C-alpha cells in the first residue's frame, strides 16, 4: 500500500493478525489494551507508518512499530511485514512464556480417575487436622 492510504487501527490490527476479527480488535482498543505512543486511542484512529503500538493480548504484550499499511487480511508473511517488534518485547514475551511453563511444570494431572481406595485416602487426608 502507498503511504497516502488511511487505515483504521482496528482494521490494521486485524490485517496484521493480532486479532481474529475486527470486533475483537475494537473491543481490545475500547478496553485500553492497545495504546499508541503510550496514550489510549479509539478504534477509528488512523494508523501511520512509524507509530509505536503496545498491544496486550492474553498473557502476551507486543511492542511494535508500524512498518506498513493494509486494509485486507493476507497471508502470515504479509501480516508480519506490516510491523516490526522490538527486541525487548520479544525477550519479555519469551521470559514470560518460560515462567508460565515453569509454573505448570510441577503439576501433573492424574492419569485416570481415583479408584475407591484412592478416594478414601483423599477423604481421609482432607479430614486430617494439623493443629
């Protein structure tokens, strides 16, 4: 796209594949999960090349710079060409992912439902008073 095109931020977020639908992108913007240059924005804000965006999606936070504009959703390769993510953002997301993985590592769900004997033991441990 040329530099003169105007693209709404909700459409750009959808085209860059940060959200599955424009409605989800709009809701994220309204909830303050998307900021431009540290300030809140509206879904109708027009995106310009070079703007710094901060996008919070689930447990991940992306800090990107707009590198291109698009009205339509394309392939993943085209979507990734629309922005540049900072090295700090990539490192922070990776460390958060590792931390979440480590937190889950200690828990192992049982392979099957407890049998009658195991249920009795669980009940007995639950009634045990340490004081």
